[in-house]
C-alpha cells in the first residue's frame, strides 16, 4: 500500500491561541509538500500523543526565558530530531539569540506574510536556518560568530 504521508514534511504546531493554530493550518494547507499532524497548546506538550514523529515543530515563544527553556526541553524529550521554528510576536534580538543558543533553527514573527512563513518552514525542514528579515540585520547566528 502506498503511504501518502511520506510525500509530506510533518509539522507539529504548538500555540496556545486557537486563532493562530487555525491560521498556520490554513497557510500550510496550500502547500502540497507540508502537512500539520497536530496543533496543541503548550500545556499539552508533555502529554502522550499518537501522532507520527514530526519533521518540524513550530512553536509559540513562551512569555519568559525560563518557560522557553522548559518548553524546548520537553519538546526535545518527545521529538529529539525535529527541526524547530519559533513563531512569535517578539522582535527583540536577545530573545532570538537565546532561542538559537537553545537549538532553534528558525525564528519568524507572527506578522510575517503567509508566503514568508512557508519559505521559512521549507528552508528549516530541509536543514537550513531562517531568521525573520525584520530582525536579521541585527542578529549574528552561531556560525557567523567565528567568521572573519
């Protein structure tokens, strides 16, 4: 039997706002190569789920740095190999730097255009790094720190 799910990059979306969950689902629905396997709130991350392992986890940035570290630790516990994108309203550089230090692969602002969200997802799920252009000029990524 042919498995259609192998044609898609599987995405888990973690956001406490149902409107954002529906919005990302609508954006991804237009893409034939992407599929959201579930949308859950951050308080449900540690619960048992029966979905396949995601290729990518798009998550809402929590309100504090401590909550972010805790959430990312829980995410890594359930899906150690998934790529990570922070989808956030926060455009502060220190927050983006902190998340990249914790192993996030992408950082995109919630005000981004739908086509930019899809671009970010595709770039990260294929092993790249993405930083929202609104903050990219002020952010040095880890691989750039050693460049001369």
